[in-house]
C-alpha cells in the first residue's frame, strides 16, 4: 500500500460549512490548508439544514468573499412571530435591537457557495477520506493520516482544526482526563418537511401548542420548510403527507392554518433534539469548532451561527500566530468560544422549554410555561432579550 506525504499549515477535518469557511478565510490570508471530508461532495450538498443567518455570519461570509448570491437571494427578516395556545406576539427584531435583522438563506446554499469559492481558488478538499487519524497533537509537528482508494496519505501540519461534527474523530482525540461533557437529551424530535409551496407567512412562526411544537419556515417564495414536534420513536414512514399537514394545521393559529398551502413533500426527515457542550474546545495543536464541540436544539436557530463564531475566533487566532507569532488567541480560543457557546445554549434551551410539550410536564410546569409567554408578551425588556439573542450576540 503506497504512502504519500503532503505538507500544509492547517489540516481541517470536515468539509461542511464551518470547515470550508475556515479554509477560505485562511487561504485569503496566505495560509495553506487541506480539508478532509469522509463523505462525497454530493452527500454533503444534499444535507438539508436550517437557514436563519445572524448578521455576524453574513458579515463573515462577506469577508470570505462568498456572499454575492446570498446578498441577491437571501431574504432579510426584521421580525419573528411567537404563537402560544392561540395567542401570538410579533418580535420586531430591528426595533428591539440596533436595527439588526436575520437573513433566511439555506445552509445547503452556504455550503455550495463555499465549495465554488474553494474550487475557484484551487483549494484542496479531499472527499471520501476514510480512517482519518490525528497523530502527535502534543508535539510541534502533528500529522494526519487517511486512506483513499487503497492508499494511505500522511499530511504534516502545524495545527488541526476539528470541524467534523458530533460523530467525528476530532473530539475523541482530547484526553479523557481533561474533558468535561454537558448534555441534555430532549424526549422528542422534529419532523421536518420541505415542500414546493409558497410559505404561509413572510416571517418565521414558532408555535407552542398542547399537541406539540410547530415551526413555519421557508427557503424561498416558492419553497417552504415546516416542522412539527413528534415522539422520538416515530419513523418517517409513520408520517404520510396528509398526517403531517393535519398535525401542522392543528398547532397553528386559526388564521395562519386557513392560509396554509399544502402539497407533496420533496424531503422528509426526523431529527432528535439535544443540548451538548464539550469543554475544553482545544488541546495542544487541536482545535474544535461547530458540532464537534457543541450541539444546540434547533429552536433558537443557533447551530450554524454558533459554528460561525467559533470560526471567527479560530481564524483570527491563527492569523495572529502566522502573521505576528502571537499565540495568545490560540491559547484563549477555548475560553473565548465557550463564553459565547453557553449563551447560545441557554437561549436555545429557553426557547425549547417555552414552546414544546414535554411528556413529563406537570400542571405546575404548564402554568409556568403559560406565564412565561404572558410575561414575554407584557414585558418590553423580555422582548428585547429575545430579540438580541435571536439576531445574535456580538462576537
């Protein structure tokens, strides 16, 4: 079996949006990278994910020179609606903050834009990389090995960035004695449906109901994304299109349900919900980013946005190291990233607690949930807090 040897500055494990964004930002500043992705490019681009982008992520994509299509096709949303047991409240994001908004643009499209930019700059992205192994991370010259097409390749590097998701190899390389993991697994999932139908509203609608949570989202003026809360043991095959639309309508305010346009689903999947954080997010020459280090339930639309703030901190720390020999950013990366991670975890947990039906919920819990919404509706300060978290806390 042949063993080729390559050299680069940073090996990035994971070819999703966070890994590609880091590669693009470093490349623009003259720092070489190699991205390793265990799946095919088609597989990565067929993963359906959320698409609510904070202004910080939009600015970072502009910095990476991959925001042309986003600026043309992305929809800016200045508000979001919270519905609860027939009552509703619009959160005016721009009015409650300093004019901040969110942009609706699918994560798949972000990934596609990043791939095209990497191609245009001859960026090295190796797909179908099997048996990736991270070696000598506690030395000045770590290396990574992988297998492809019956051959083993070794890549010598300065640093390794683990952007390979919750199930990736990178997090497992942290010594067990230094790792602390924090997790909350929620007793339900989200059934998501994509349909070629006009969205029921111009802005996102989050709905809490005694039958369960529902979300009305969109990808474009002709492509809608809807979700309903479902039991963890459910399978996609249990949910016909008819059953889904009936469940969605029953959980929405009556006027919204009346306007809902239904049609065949083009994609349908069930995602479990969990909150998870790994501390620390770095060890020696290894740095974790995105889902490799933390997971949030999608209720607060923070998954991709939180990965982006990790990449913001990590890219700048690496730039300081390569341009000025300054290691402070790398040394402080985990602490700085985690400070923002935990704020996003808190917000996502709060949104999930407010809007979902929990199987173990007592009469007291239900009263607290109702009171939480009533307080939100009556308190300007509470609405400001929701808005500033939803549009994204500053980096």
